[in-house]
C-alpha cells in the first residue's frame, strides 16, 4: 500500500493533497479539513472533512457527521454513482 496516514485528527483548516488515509480521519467541527487527490482506504471512518477533487473512496468507507463533498454528484450517499 505504500505510505499512509492512519487514525489522524486534522487541525482546523487543514488542506491535505495526495497520499493515502486509513482508519478514523477527523477534521475540525468549525473548519473542516479539505482532502484532495488522495485515496481513502477500506473500512475508514470520516468526520468533519470536505471531499474535494480527485479523492478515491473505497466502497466500505463510513461517513460520520460533517462530511461534505465539493461536488455533490461524488457523494455515494446520494446515489448518483
């Protein structure tokens, strides 16, 4: 799988570009993290993050509170894909 971040608490306003994330990924309630051009591995849990361009989500990713998508058509919870 290469290098990745596991179980991270992202600071307010974090903008993460590239890499792989796995486990519990949490942003800040007031200023969610922006994730772009990265991979979210299977069985991960996301909360208080914004999914931006180029993010690849495994089908078994769970969404908690505060997860938003820059492009609503990318949100698998809405059934567009």
